[in-house]
C-alpha cells in the first residue's frame, strides 16, 4: 500500500489558482506584479553590487544586509514564475515533485530570512552594547558560518515533513488555494492521517520563527537598556536610528507572515481573495521594500547607491 501511495503521489497533477473572480483581467493584473518583482530584483541587485564594490561597506552589518537581499530574491523567484504562468494563461498545472521542490524553496528561504534578521539583531546588539569589541566578535569567518548555519537550520527540518507527502493519497480536489505551493495548503487535500505533518509543522514554526522572534526581542531589550544609559538625547537617538532599518525589515516579514498563518488557520471560510492577497503580500512585499528602506534610512547605503548612478555628483557631495 505504501508503494502504491508513493507512486500515485509522485504522478499527481495539481492546479494552481490565480485571482478568483478576476480571470478575465489576469493579463492586466500581471503588469503590477511584474513591475513589483522587477523593482525588487533591481533593488536587491543594487544593494548586493554596492556592498560588494564599496570598501566602506565591508563590515558585518552590510554583509548581513547582502544575505537579506539574497534570501529575499530566493524566496520570491519560484512563486513568481508559477504566478506568471497562471496569470498569462500558460498553464495552471504543476506536477507533485515540482510542487514539493517549490514548497521546499519557499519555506527554506522564508525561515532563512527570519534567521538572518535574528543575526542582524545580534549585530546591532554587539555594535551598541559592545562597540569596542565589534570587529573582533563579528569576524568575516564567523559571519560566513552564521550564513551557512542559517541556511542549514532552515532547510534540514523541512525534509521529513516534505518526504511524508510522497506517501499521501490525494483523493480530494487537486486545486490549490494559491498560485504556488505551500505545505499547509497541500495537506488539506490529502486523504490520509496528516496529524504528524500538522504537529511537526507547528513545532518547526515554533522552533524557527518563534525562537528567532524571541531572540530579536531579547536583543532589543538589551539594546534599549544600553541606550537608556547614554547621557545625551542626541546620542540615544543616533544609537536607535541605526536600528530603524532593521526594525522595519522585521515588521515587513513578520506581520504578513503572521497574517497569512491566521488566515489559513482561523478564517477557513473567508473569501479566497483574502487568502491570495495575504499570500502575495507575504512573498512580494519584503523583496520590494527592504532595499528601499535600507537605501533611505542607511546613510552609507544611500551614498553607495548615489555613487553608483551619479559618480561625479556623489563625489562632490562626499567631499
């Protein structure tokens, strides 16, 4: 029986969903999505180029920012491809194995982004609370180890969860709720005992997102405690201003993430448009807004971007 289930799952075809009720406008709807995605890719590529080429940005904070840009692009690439296939009426079909790979990439990069935000919070903690030891603590070697650990920590726990999907029979409707594959969406279609997937999934989310968010809160508690000891008001504001971009990035990731989880678990009978709207905000907004926020709020990044596009003018400004 396990062999039959395994083979039938691998040969299953699922059907992605566009924007329900707006099928005749899919081609027009694809235009803002395409512009958003191109804007996000361009912004993140600019951040990566500026960090790589500007020696002044070869510091831990900007290395972590480069990691954030890479995870942003990795998280949005796969779902955007399938979204455009649906909106451009190329195909709504997606094979089971491709769906699992897409699911793995989305969840891995989503968890990795959360881990990178935790690393950035620790970076701000060391910079503000232990400024004299900043360079000796956050060495390039340690930063590379943190990046690899964040990726492995996010990917490895997903393997048992996704492997079990191959042993499920999907005898209900094969129509997914979104234009890309999510684990919580697929297990609803299974005619099998999905208790392990549900419980294990909640444990993984709690251990990854939960511990990351707790670590970020604890880091900022120590940061705030240290900032309040600064005598001058200007000094306190300057210290807090270095955290503004990171706090915005945390809000941009966690608010849509929590909203999507609430929509999936507590509002099962709400309009499909609500589910799809939240799902696309979750994947499209962080890659678009993070480069904008860091370019606007971080002086060094802003100067690097200006130097990239206006080398003569930015040189005169810096002088």
